[in-house]
C-alpha cells in the first residue's frame, strides 16, 4: 500500500473514532460522565484489567491451536509474547496487531502461507464464536429489542457469517469446473481457512478458547458496570455486550474507539442504562485495553524477534495455487 493511501486510511479511521465519540457525548452531561469515571470502584477497575490481561493467555492458546492445525509448532511463550506485543499495535495503529504478528512469526521461520492462514483463521473463528454467543442470547435479545429492523439485522449478520463459513468449507470439495468461475481471492481465502476450520485434533479446545475470549470481555464490561453502579445485570451483559464486541470488530476506527462507545450506549440503552453510565463503561473498557497494550509495548521493545531473522522464503500466491 502506498504511504499516501496509508495516511488517508489512518486519518479516516481517526476521524471516525473522534466523530462518533463527539456525537455520543454531545447530548450528555459531561460533568456526570466525569464523576462516573472518577468515582469508579478501584478494585472493580483492577479486576477488569486483570481479566483483560488474562485474556491474552486465552488468545495465545487459541492461536497456538490454530497454528498446530496447519502444521506449525510455535513455543507457547513466544506465541504469548507475540500476542501481547500485537495488543499494543492494535491500540495505536489500524490493523497494526495483525501486521506485527505476521512480522514476528516470520522471524521464527514460518512460511507466508502458514502465517497468513493462522491470522485469517484466528479472526474468522473469533467471529464465528461471537456469532454463537449472540445466537445463545437471541431468545433474551428478542424481549429487549423492540425494533424489528434492528433485530432482523442482527440475526441476518449472524446467519450470513455461518452460511459463509459453510460455503467456504465446501469450496475445496467442489469440482474444479464449478470453482473455476469464482474469483481467485475467494479461493485463496477458503484455502487459508480450510485447515484450522476442519482440523479434528484440538477442535473442541480451539472453539472453547475462542468463546472464553469473548466471555472475558463480557465479564470485564460487567465488572466495570458494577464499578460505576450502572445497574447492569449479568444476563443483560451476556446478551448485549457481544453486540458491542461485534460492532467494535468492524475495522473502521482506531482500536475500536468510537464505534465501541456508540454501540455500548445503544446496546445498554435497550435495558434502561443511562447513556453517561454506558459511555463510562465503554471508555473504562478501552482504557483497560490500553493498559494491557502498554504492557505489550514493553514486551515488544524487549522481544528477541526484533534482533533475529530466520524466515524461509515462500511465495504465498504460488503456494495457494498449488493447493
């Protein structure tokens, strides 16, 4: 990507983050928001930070299992170090975490095709399990969303994700004359996902880890809600926070900032949580993630991968065509 285009993308995402936060906050009593942020129970704030830091271990476990499914053996400590370092770049750069994971994996001699497959598989499995949690909460969500259009949109997104996963898994089994008409990029994407999605060994552990990752974010949000006396129930957190996670996963802002705040205010507003309380929860959640990111930044500065290089040359496009 050209430097000028990168700059435009970064500036656009920054404007999206800032713009949504301004729109959400403009009708709020900022003094009340400030009071909520300053009055948060410190032990609840510390617990939320601990939960999000623990999440890095579960994220590492999920990624290690995906790497094993595609035939890559990576030391667990090295994997955790890479995940933690990527957390910092996810906070300060758009999609920076994935780029750093690729870069550091290459320092371990992992081929391009395997590196990309692990990143794509990790993201996709994360979205699939998030959809699973939203499906579990759908019976409770129906009673909380009175806008049928919004409810249909949520159901349609989840259904499309699962339908897409099924189609992608089936592409490799179709005759060549049927797949020949499909764009090359779709076939490449399917090839990257095939091994981690269809691997039998460790599949239960893989999807369990992916679910726990999201549940830790839900629990951290619920903990912060208790910390600001928002009156959010555990059931409401389980039903609504996954919607916030889904919205924040859309790569249109810096580190999810702005989109997460708007989604949190809208989602928690469905159960009567005041906008200033919901915004405080979201900001505190973002700050907790930022603290974890700072730890990752320190890990990045000390990472041995920055001083070593043992990557094997590999042509991704050629490898995928051969598959």
